[in-house]
C-alpha cells in the first residue's frame, strides 16, 4: 500500500514537471501585408485549463476562450468585434522556456508568430 501511494505521488509530480510554464505576459508581433502588428498575451494555467487575455487594437483586453494546456502544447481562441461583426482567431502553440511558437487561423488564413516571455 505504501509503494502504491509513493508511485501515485511520483506520477503526479512528473506530470506537473512536464506541464508548460505559460503563466505571465508574452509579447511579439505578427507579420501582415500592412507591416508587423504587435501582440500581447496574458496567460494563466490552472492544470489543463488556460485563461487570460489578448491586448486588443483599442488597448482593451479580450478574454481567451476554450483555453487548454496539454504538456507543452496550448490551444485557445479570441473573438474580436469589428463593428458588431465577431471574428474568431484560433491559436495553437508550443511553449518553451522563454518563447511560445504559435500558429493561428483567421477565417481560413493561416499565420505564425513567436511571442517571448516578458520580465
């Protein structure tokens, strides 16, 4: 019985060690036909759930929806409002120590960017 408890404890510890440290502020830019556009994300992971926000063009925060953490992989979406017309951006990424490589989809158009952890 004691061995079983120890084994379960070690498995839980190992699982948390493989979870990405995504908490905090991440900044970068996405390349567009009109030039580079700055992006800022604020992430908070709670086990497999990812919450936070993206800084919008107007300076207001846009809530992250459907955020998930699976080891070093994250997925989430944000919905922008263009004059009453909602536009959803879907993201997936891989978290490393100081950067996240993100790929996204905006209305069927794929894009990629890298954000770095802010100090």
